C-alpha cells in the first residue's frame, strides 16, 4: 500500500475511532441493537446497553466485553417509562462519567389493521416506537446541552417512509421519529448536538431468521422489488449508525438515512 493510501486509511480509522467515548444503546440485548453496541465497542467505545430483561442483557454485555475488550454496562429498563430513563442516564453517568452518543434503537412491530385497531394497541405502538425516543432525547438532552456536545441516532424504519399496511401504529410511530429527529436537530444544532435517524429495511436479525425457518416469510418474494434483491444485515445498519455518530458526519444533522437495499420502484426494464 502506498503512503497516500496508508495516510487516508489512518484518517478514516481516526474519524471512526470512538476510544474514550461513551455510547448508550437501547434495545441492545438482541437483534440490531446488540450489533450496534458491539460495533461501537469494536471501534473503541465504552458502551451502556439497555433492555427490559436483565439476564439476556447481561449475557450480551459479557459477549461484547469478551469480543472487544471494551467496557460494557448492562442496565435493565423500559424505554417507554420516563422514570426508567432517568435511572438509565444516572447509572451510565455514574459508571462512565459522561455520555457522547445515544442510539434510540428499541422498538418493534405492533400489528393491527385500522379496522381492528383499539386505543390500547395504538398507545402501545406509539409508546414503543415514538414516545420512547422522545423520552430518551429529553433525558440525555440535559447532559448534552450542559456539555454543548453529543450525537443522537434514532432508529426508524422504511415503514416510517413508505408505510406498511397492517402496521399503522408502527408506521406512524416510525414516521414520527423522523420528524422528532428534524426538530431536535434544529433546536439543538446551535448547542453542538447532532440528531440523525437510520431507517432500516428488512434486516436479518435472529428473530427474522427464525420466522424464515418456520416458513413465515418468503424472502425471495419479499425482496423481489428491492434493487439489491436481499435483506440487510445488522452490521450494515450498525455501520450507518456509526457513520452518523462519527466525526465524518460532523456537518450532517436532521437527516434520515435509509439502509434498505434501495427504494422499490415500479416501471419498465430494458431486457
Ligand atoms: N429487524 C428489522 O427487519 C427491522 C426493520 C426496520 C426497522 N427495525 C427497527 O430496528 C430496531 C431494532 O429492531 P430488531 O428487529 O433488532 O429488534 P429485536 O430483535 O426484536 O430486539 C428488540 C430489543 O429491544 C428490547 N426492547 C423491546 N422493548 C423494549 C422496551 N420497552 N424497553 C427497553 N428495551 C426493549 C428487547 O429486549 P427486552 O425484550 O428484554 O426488553 C431487545 O433487546 C427497532 O426500532 C425496529 O423497529 C427493525
């Protein structure tokens, strides 16, 4: 490798070096969140991970520590509860002294057609997929505004861009997260805080792979209209999150980046 290539590789490594930084990731005992936490730790960060059930969370924290040699703190908490957020922030600050990055990842599908939708199901979908991110931003915001620094990455979904039939609470919540991102970015940009959003498409989590194995999905059919013709990996989502939290994205805020294999577009082909 010539000297210039080596220099530019060093610059890339420096921009993605999170040594000395603290990253808080919600919904990180499993799926995309667990991989986001591991990828930040691989890039040098100390990580705090949050989910409701402590046992799988502790196991995930141990796996991240073993794989990366970095510090990883497991904090059980429900992101739909503002009081839990206060506790999670306090525990992270007590352990690490600061927070540099918040990844609001916890979320999940809440299925119901409009016809069968009840206020309780609507509230559940909104609580997990919109309120939780707002509570997280409010709770970490005091710390970020005091320091005049910080990066937030919210995890939305392509369901929040295109909508998904039968998932109206989820789609509306995930669309709300994108607007939450824009307004938070506008209000806190002058205070050194960047807020961005990643909208994954179909992503191969353990949960999805089990569903495929029991025949709940036909992946070839489901991905037929995506330009890249496959589902994404958790790592591909995590790399977008890492980029948006990094110094390489220092002039990017208020944006939603779709990591979805490309937009499905109808039309004519040449062959
Ligand atoms: N997988 C996909 O194809 C896909 C596509 C688009 C968008 N997304 C989005 O990506 C994010 C991660 O999805 P995923 O599929 O990786 O999820 P997942 O595999 O179902 O994992 C969910 C994680 O969140 C935690 N969690 C759930 N409810 C919580 C709550 N109220 N408070 C705290 N933690 C909670 C779970 O642990 P506990 O149950 O112990 O709390 C678990 O650690 C979500 O926001 C999802 O909407 C996923």
